[in-house]
């Protein structure tokens, strides 16, 4: 049985090459061919000896994801549906902007967390992805986009682990994938430009800080435990105080000087002025212990099974103003790719509810009037 070389970070590749009787520099060569040049055929690797290429052909493979479909949005966003076997599919989204290209990557087929506002969570959990299945999304997208956009240089500058699944519940497979993203012989991404989003798996936040501290985004969505437990069931195991303490510990190792908190705006549920004031009080308490934060307010992307409604934009901007006036850096995210169901929280479902199109079109105009920045991105890619 052959091994998929996409499953290895550089250390894993070196160990594999050692098993073949090869020196470490061969692993570096292989790594560059695969990740920097997008090679999938050993015969392309012309600086490797023919005997080694023959040996690799019988002991290894470079197998990327099987594309089921590709959809391109009017705003340039691209969504791929990949078949990962046994009836499971995952989704990957590319979000182009003037100064960056962001890839949103899945870590699981489905998700076990079950947040009320997330269509992926309503799908349920199937399985963890392998390291190869995680990194192959970047491998495929980067080299597809270079051809698709007729570019020789790197297209993807930012990666966000915000696709299907809870990344920190698949830690053993996530970690080598992150190391490959950061490795200069792989994709050479900055730690600041690789973001892991979590709903709050506290012990694994601490492990990530020790093993591979990248940018951290935390799905908060409520200022107090009773409400957050209703929206994010994981809160029953790791309540807000424990989560924010873990974020404070993480910040000392993080590549940014703040932790990003995601807050999905739900009409009449968590979007009232008192909720904003409670958030301010909560963050001030933890700021005394050294926590620095940034908030992304996310317009909810409706789907029929949720029973939830998107907050009206004036309400979102009023909420943001309370946070900003309290000195909290706050942005309002303008959704991207929602015409192909690629916007935040939409992965894995056909979304029929298209309410709020007009308010999204007016978001930036209202934001300018209110003096609040409306960020045109689908993910935290800053």
C-alpha cells in the first residue's frame, strides 16, 4: 500500500525518505516539488535520480481531492465541493480581494459542535479529515488558481481554518497541516496570515499556543453563559470565563497582539444594546488580566432549519458603535459568496432564505454614515 505524501509535514517527509535510505535534502526537494510547484507525478521531479523516482512510484503517491463541483460568485469568490470518500463531501472557499487572497479550509466532514446558527452543524458530524485531506485543499486551490488566473506568483496569501468542522477537535491532523502551510519549503505563509477558528476547545487552545501559535479567532456570539450555551453547546463544557482565560494565555504566544472574537448577529437574540454593554463589561474584566481583543460582527446567513433571522443593519451598526465607543476595535463583516452558498455559516447546505440582500447592499453606505468600518470579506483574513 502506498502512502500519500500530502499527509507529511517536512519532518514526516524526512522520516519517510530515511526509510527509503535517502538523506534529508531529498525530503526538502520532494516538499518543494509538491507544495511550491504543484507536482503530482514523480517523473516531473527531474532533479531526483531516476532510481529514486522509480522507488517513489511504487511506494508513494500524491493524491489531491476529487472535485465534485466548482461554483464562482459574481464577486469572484470560488467554492469547491470535494469528495473525500464514503459519501462524505467537504467545501473549500477562495475569497479574492485587492490586497490578498484568502482560502477557507475545512478540517472535518460535518461538525459535532452543533451551533444553532451554522448550517454545517445542522448537517451533523461524519469524520475527521486526514492531514493530507486538509492540506490538499490548499495544494489544489493554489495551483488551480495560478493557472485559472494566469499568474506565476503565489495567489493565496491567507488561510483561515473556518470551513466545515471544529479544527481543534481534529488536532493531531491539523498540526502537521499548519506546519506545512508555514514551512518556507512549503507555502511559506506568515503565522499572522494563518488563522485557526475555534468554538472554544480550551485544552487544545493551550496546546496550539505551545505547538504552533498562529492567529486565533474565537466564536463567542454571546456575552453570558446561558445564552452562549444555547447558541454554542460546547459552552456547557468550557464556559466563557474558562475560554477567555485560555485566550489570555494564548495571547502571549500569538503572532498578533489581539485575539479575534467572532459574533454572529441574530435578530432579537444577541443583538440588543444590553448585550453590547454586557460584552464591554466582560472584555474590560479580562483586559485587566492582559486580554486584548478585536470583534468581527457577522451578519447571519439564514437557512430554513435554524429558526433564526439576520439582525437588521442599523441594529448591527448601533451594536458596533457601543463597542467602538468603549474602545474595542470592531468591524462589521460584509458577506462574500452568498450567491453560491459560500458565505460564513452556509457551508454544506442549499440556502433558500435570501432575506436581507438589500441591507447588505446598503451596509457600507450606512457604515460610512455611522463612522463604522464595514469590512468586505467573508472570513477573518486581516
